[in-house]
């Protein structure tokens, strides 16, 4: 009974604060411990991002889309998502 009461007192973090690849919570502050990919609008933890770079993968670790090289490409990706009404 003590354990249930103890564990029931904590605050749950929103799902968006977890890495979608390893499903572990991203350490706080989230902005310093993750990268944001505009292709899929996901935050990836530094560990998963590092593993991707170590394998020499040049695409997004979550959706496998190519990483935009400049701001014009980023804008095109975001606009395409808006047109499709993709959150």
C-alpha cells in the first residue's frame, strides 16, 4: 500500500516528451536534450540521433525522409504538411 501511494503521487509527463524511437522520456529541459525534425514534426532524443549518425544514415531517424539542407527546403516540407492538414 505504501508503494502504490508513493508512486501515485508523481506527475506524469506528456507523451510528446518521450522519444518516439526508444520510447524513453527525454531529460529536462527537453529542448537541450533532443533534436526536432521538421519532416515528421518529432522530437528525437540525442541518443537515438547519435545512433543514427554513427550508422552514417543521412535521413530522419523516425520517418526516413531526407534532412532538408536549407531554409527553403524546410519551408517546402512544412507547407506540404499544412496543405495535407497533417498535424
